[in-house]
């Protein structure tokens, strides 16, 4: 059974008290992506993203803005101090769930857990297919960035990448504070915004798809689309009329009223079916002529319909 990818964040300070005395120094965090086979370590810059240490990307600001729109602005401001003081001791991504330890006023850190509702495989298929339709989306994602209009892709699939309401986030903390979010949950929310800023695919992971799964699917779809565009369809040969009497199909009598009909484009047999047999020796030549007449009649029929409805015919 495939083990979920785990992202662990640990604090290197010797103690919280010692860290509070060194608030002028930036916080150093380790991000450890652990799998069943290996445990590579990647250094990620810490500290408050309000400083000039790094550029805030739109998706990170969007995450915080969505949370503040739920009426949590003041709580998130207090929770920001927890992040600055290094009170978030550990933070792990287990599948689409986040597990964290946050040091409060009690001797033991509080346990925080949260998750978003994961999209189904069918929902993800619609979303990734939509991303693959535009080369711009695929190029940005392969470069590790989110296009500004990426939310439209999920909206067209009936989904919301970011939480739509506060009830879309499921969180709990074992502290005595009955209000949700408490300061400890809020600190995790705020820290998540910083790590989304470094790796936007973590936001996708909260919705149930890892970076590797999304990029693999995108590469496959883009290769399929590119191949399909590169293939030029083979056009049928142009019709060449046989060497025969050009008068064979003239009709000198007035047309009966029942033959003057207006049919929707795409149904040419209503008139063509009353034509006499074609004087061709080879049946294939007659069939080719009929196919050509059907195409011509379809275009003429469409132009007639547009003219009858006072619409200019298409060129």
C-alpha cells in the first residue's frame, strides 16, 4: 500500500524561553519530506513574510485573505505573534491532513489537527484536464507557480481550490479554549500561508493530490494534446467531374411546390434524393459526386436559412 507523503517541520531552538530572548534573530526551520525509502532535508527560510526576506505570492495572500474574510482577522493577528515567537514546534503533512504541535502557556504543547475536504478522483480529473487545455497553465505549474486565473479552472469544474466557507476547514485543538480557531490553530493557519508561499503544491495536497501526481498527469495530457495538434488530417481528393454530357441533369419544367422546401443544414437528402440516377459507368464516381453535392447543399442550405432569418450569410 502506498504510504502518504509526510512533510515535517521542526524547530531548532533549544527552548522556547531561549528563543524568546533572541527574537531579533530569524527562526530556522527544517522541512523534511519523509518517505518509506529516504528522508531528504531541505532548508526553507523562516521568519515573518511581512519582512523583506521574501516575496509574498498571490496564492499565499489569498489563503490569509480567505481566512480573514471568515471574521478571524483579530485572531490571526494574535496567532502571527505565536509564529514569530517560534511556538509552532512541529508541522507535518500526512496526506491531506496537517498535524502540528504548538506551545502555549501550559508546559506541554497542544496538538493541532486540520484538513480540507479532498476532491474525488473524478473531480481532480476535470480540474487537471482544464489545466492541460492551456499551455500557459501547464508552463506555470511546471515552473512551481500558480497562474492567477487557476481558480477559474476549479470553478468551471464546480470546485473551489481555497476554502469557500469556514465550514470547509475542519480543525481541532486539545487546548481548553472553546473558540475555534484558537490561537494555536490560528498559528498553524498563518504558518501554512508561509509554506504555501514556498510550495503552492502543498495547497493541492490538502485537496488530495500530491505535486508528483499532478505534474505527471499534466505532462501526459500536454504530450497528448501536442501530438494531436501536430497531426495534420488527410483531406479527401477534390472531385473531378467525369467527361460526360453537361445537359444530363437539366429540368425544364416548373418545380412542383412540394419540392421547394427549407430544411435544416445537415440534412441534404430531402432534395438530393429526387435527382435522377447519375450517368456514370463506375458506381464509385456517382457516390463521390453525391458526397460533393451533399457538402455543397449543406452550405447553400445554411446560407438560405440565414438569409431567410435576415442574417448575413457566412463567408
